[in-house]
C-alpha cells in the first residue's frame, strides 16, 4: 500500500484475488471488497487503531463517519474475516 505522498507503507497491504481485494494491516484482514463491490469489514478489527483506520479509509476511499453510516444502514457487512 502507498501513502498519500506515494511512499510504500510498511505493514499495510492490498491483496488482490480472483474473488476481490483485501486490505490487511500487519497480519490481520481488515476489509474485503468483492468483485460485485460488496464491502465486508472484520467485526473485531475494522476500527482497531488510528493507523489502521487511516489506511482503511484510503482503501475504501472515505472517512470513518461515512464507513460507520454504511455499516449502520447495512450497506457494509461486519463479519469474521480472520
């Protein structure tokens, strides 16, 4: 993953698979976007830390308030990703 300045960020990864793409922070999967653009967030880790949140926001292209709204409305699903 790259920072807003374009630098490689240690311990933050985007992983592409045939099913979609994952955001991983250290060894923990935080989010998954499937090929139909459905978003799944790990129920225990999606909001783990400030740093994880910063890069989750970059991965999703939104801020935490927007993410919380989409969870509340059911557009994003909280699930077990780990």
